[in-house]
C-alpha cells in the first residue's frame, strides 16, 4: 500500500479533533486540562514522527497508538460520567452516548491492530488479512452504525 501518507493525514486530524469534541462534553476539570495539553502536544508528536521516526510513507502506528488510546480513555471517562450522573434520564436518546460507545468499540479493536500493522503485515500477512476481514471490517460497520444512531438522536423533535 503506497497511500499510507493519506491515512496518516486523516488519522492525525481525527485523533486531534475527537478529543476536542470530548472537551466540551466532559465535566471534570483535570480531564479538560489533559485534553488541552494533548491537543497541543499530539500534532507536535505527529510532526516529529513524520520527520524523524517513521517517515512520510510508512503508516504512523505510533501516532495511532497514542491517539487511539487517548480516545479510548476519553470514551470511558464520558461513559463513567454519564453513569454517575443522577440527572441522566434516557441515555439512549443522548447522541454523545452513542458517539462514545462507537469510539470505545472501534478504538478497542483498531488500536491493537493498526498499532502493530506494520510488523504483522511484514511477518504474518495471512493473520493481518484474516483479522482485517473477520474483525476489523465488522467493527468498522458497527462503528458507523453507532455514529449514525448518534446523529439520528440529534434530530429535532417536534414540540
């Protein structure tokens, strides 16, 4: 695959913008401060990784591990806040619940896979293909379904 640089750019944006999204929904001040630090440091790490560590044309697995793990942390933090919030009524109508669930499931599967993808493709190509076809693709479908449910929950309700 010679288009890794495209995925590197897309993942860099995604892994920077999703924590920015969570910054507005999480209420703990410490987590909000951590997100602000991450939003400034992560792009710097992406630049360093591109220029000196993994290069431009290699899939940036280090970026994905750090960013995806951070999004996993934020998803769990939001779901934990939602669970302990006594004012939460129907979480199934809360779009951020569905987004958090989508991120939790997707990144729980994709971080280990994409984090070791360069190694696995080189040393165990059959395993990489099987994992992609049997687990990653289905998880990606579930991820998109959950995001769609979240978007549908945002639909204005008639009064």
